[in-house]
């Protein structure tokens, strides 16, 4: 079954991000803390309309929420979670990109066990998963996008690395995927 087939009829989606903390502390001669960020970038046509990330934990209408900002990688499993209630999104929103950035600047290839995933929250079914493990110094990653169609919201995989340490730095680079 293709990703698009798996994700048709979505009404509630969860994006999750996880990674392991740096071994050793910076002050002890180890590496600095690793701070990855999950973000949902919402577009109306080709214009950015709203963003949910560590500096804005909720969309303007409340339908998209980041449930906390982990700045170290401490903890198990999903460390940052964004929930998206697609039934509450305003009609003018046409696309939602899910991205990950390395706010602290470590390339994904230097971060242990980094992953991101999308889950159909109603069926509790993971329909997309990515290991963040490469890309010659990549500090940003576009998972994919949800696109509003006449049949409902459909997920389209992108899976592309990009240079961005802050989610806002990724916005101009997303234009190429709005087609």
C-alpha cells in the first residue's frame, strides 16, 4: 500500500520526533546538548499562513499544537510531539509541511538514533517514518506534506535534507515543494 493510500481519510495526525542525548556534557569535555525541533509549517496556496514550533506552541486557531520542547534529547521514545486536528483547520489552509531542524547545529549524521514519524491518530497507525542519519552536514529535514484535496487530506512524502537550524530558515526552501 502506498503512503498516499495509507493516509487518505485522515482527520487527526501526530508528528513525533526522538533522538538520544549527547554522550558526556560540554563542561566535562563532552559534546553540547542536542536540541532538535519539530515544526508544522502551514500554507495557504503558496504563502506561509501559520507555524507551530518551539517558539509558537499552538496555531492561531488551536488545531495544531506542539506538546513540549525537549532541548537535550533526554527521555525515551517520542520527545517532541505535534498534534494536528485536520477537521478544525481553516478552509484557507491547503498544505502542511512537517520538518525537523537541528537548533543546536549538529548535523543529523552526528546525532544518535534520531527519527521522526507520522501517525494516524484515529487508527493509531504509523504511516511514515524517517531515520535522520545522514546528508553531509544536513541540519534540516522535510518529512513530507499533507495536502488538502477534494477527497480530504493526503500525505505526500518528500524526505529531503536541507540547510536549516531554525524552522523559519526552512520556509523559503519549501517553495520548491508547493507544486
